[in-house]
C-alpha cells in the first residue's frame, strides 16, 4: 500500500463516518520503489492531501515532511521529498488503526483489508 493510498482511506465503520480519518499506521515491513519524479502529478495532488495524515505517516516511516506553504510549490526539494513519500514508499505488512474506534485493519502483502467482520456490520445496524 502506497502512502498516497493511505491518505485517501478512512474507517469503514458507520459510527466513525467523518471521525475515522486519518488512520494511524503501524508498519512492520516496507520497501522503497524507484520511480522518476513527476512534478505535474505532485502539483496536482497537493490540494487533495490531508497534511496532518501526511506528517503522521511520515513520522512513522522516519521521513520528515515540513508543513505545506504556498512557497512549497516552488521548492523542488520539498516536492521531491513529498513525491518520494507518496509514491515510492510502499507498506508491505502492518496495520491501519482508526483514531475513533481503535479498529485495526491489517495490511498483508501490500493490501489493506478494510472489510468489517459480520458481527461489526450488525453492531452498526443495531446502533
């Protein structure tokens, strides 16, 4: 799972709608991919990013991303660091944790399992 994917995900439980974002991350294995820097992609994705989530996952993966400012769009090093975090870092195993209900979603072979158990689905219906 790439960091960019993480930044678009939220808890799937009904009780967490609007409160289950950004998901916490526990990473036990990650890899770094080598992809060519794409300025246009980074420039266009910036408005869609949640900076709190980006900085939290950056800290977990020991990659520092400074706060975003309008001048950041002109800073090549900032944009390259952001691109590296979003597109080159891939979490292979670990987990995502909802900040609201503390539900743990496992990540196996780079794929997050966001499906709820049957008892969790019916619990949401009763509430």
